[in-house]
């Protein structure tokens, strides 16, 4: 059964002048067999490379020069993807000179991450449709799908449309895209082996370590951004979607692991904004700017970044607040007369403070100053004494007293303005407050 995934025809004006005006992808016929779903070119790259790399680990001695050559190629490949395909071409977080673009495009090709054009197109769709069906690697599809499944298998629906007109105008990007399948075998496999073999005679090490094993580590490191950083870690800026800050991912990807920040502020050339956060890609871009190779480095206003952090901090406090038992509100308490208060005080240790009637029957035996102090004020207004006339009570005492409220005295002193210390900073959600008042 033949399968095709197409987009509806759109007017020339809609697709060329405004690419995002084109209709969303649709499925004509679902892919039925696993064989049809497999992307064989990706399957070969992601299985043959680690297999040969593993063979090298077992049977090929690792020479020191080959080790350093492999480490250099690892960093070259990683920076080509993180600074190039990601921060430059996907998010336009800075402008790069022609020499820097060439450097980054070669590095990205050496890492076999797909062309910069393809990489940026998929990544822009990921940001525009995060965690939806139009996200090419939605975090809601699970760890293994986001790590490698979306690269190895076709879906029934394409990634959502994005505007890549700027990339189509970039001659360097389009050159790499056009000749990508000729360039990556030379740069990722042949060149690493030839350098090691020609200059210090380690052909086997060049193939197994500098090419295959290095490439495997690079690919799975970059892939971990979509899996690890969408599954584990914390969300200090927003938790609406799956992106998380994940330190290990930052280590293996030259700083890309601060993914929660990145999804909130994608145009920022930084991922790690704190001085102590590990983000070599940020340092590389900044160094290039000092050398005149990069300009117009984009940063998000610090005020908005701080606002995002504060919002999440308040949300965590709000969740903690919801687990705490709070005093009864005045509108939820019965309104009683002075006579009723006096009558009930004969059987219970009722005390009037700030217009509220409190039942201290259970507490009077625990009072630090002794039971007699409580008994002396039963059936009376002890506002002045409690507020400092006799003893200046602690915040904890005020909070505890409020939990003993049982009624409001009719015609008593103003009680609404009295707020316990714990409630003065209580977090209130505006929309809920508005709904409660309607």
C-alpha cells in the first residue's frame, strides 16, 4: 500500500510571500508497515557508526594523537551544531561573518546532523508547535521517540510549516544543503581517517575513533537535548511545556542543556545566563564577537527573565501554600451577639480578640504563661492584652490564635482589616479572586 504525506496546495502568494499562511500538513494514508516507516539512511548512520566504534574500543589501540584529534573533532562538530545550526540559523540570535559561517557549516557537516537548512526548519517547527502533533519530536511522545525515534522512523504527519525564507536567501546554507550528501561522507568519515593515517600512521584509529566513535558520541549528545532535556531536570522559568534545564545535557552539548530557559527566550544567544553555568557555545559566540566575526548578539531583557523566575518561584510557593491549613475567613464564620458570646463562654474558654471569637479550650492547658492567663480573659475582649498590652506575642502566636476562630462578634470592632502575619504574603491568583467575587 503506497503512502504519501502531503500538504494541501496553496496559492503562490501564500507560500512565497507568507509561508506560514499555507495550510497545515495532512495525512492521505497512514503508514502501515514498520519497513515503510524506517528512514534507512538514518538507520545505517546510527547503527554502523557505533558498531565500528565499539569494534575499535575492543580491538584497536588508542594512540594519544588520535585521542586528541578525536576530541578536537568532537568540539568542532558540537559547536557547528550548537552555535551554527541552532543559535545562528534556527534562532538568528547573532549575525555571523562569512568566514565564521563557513567554519560552522563545516563543523555541522562533520557531525552528520543533517544540513543546517533541514536542522533549522525542523527546529523552528519544534519551537512553534512544542509538544503538539506538529512538533517533529514532541516531548509527549516519550523519551525514546524524542531521542532517536523521530530520526529513524517516519510519522503519519509532517512537522508543521515554518518560515525559512531567510535560509533560502543564504547562499552558504543552500550550498551546504544542496551538496550535503556529498559533503558529509568526506568531512565526517574520510577526513578524520586520512589525517590520522597520513600524519601519524593510525588509519585504523582514525576510522574507529576519530570518525565512528566520535561521531556516535556527537550524535547522541545532540539527540539528548530532545530526550533528556525534555524529560528530566527543573523548570525555573516556565512549566507549561516539557523543556527542562538539565546539567548533564549541558555538559555533553557545550551548554545546550539549559533548555527551559532556551524555550522561554529562544532568541537569546545564551543558554546559560548565570556566570557559573556551563555554556561554552555562549563563550564561543562572545569570543567571536570580540574578534569581529559575530555581531548583533541578541539578549532578552533581564527584567522579563527575572519575571519568569519569580513566576515559577511563586508557583512553587503557591503549591506549598495549598498544602497548609489556613484560618477561616470572616464570611465563613457565624455572626453572634454579645449575649450569645457570654452564654457560650460559660461552658467554653471563648475569648474576643480583634472582633473574632476564639475557642481556647484545648489550648489553655498548653499556654506557655499558664492556664490562669487564659481563664482570666474568658468571655472578655482581650485585644489590647494580646496585642502588646500585657505581652507582645510572636508571629507564630498570632497565626495559631487565628486557627481558633469560631465566630465573629456582631457589632464588634473591625475585623476584616486584621490579617495574620502568615497571610500577609499569601499568594492569591487574580482570576480565582475575581471568580470568587462574582
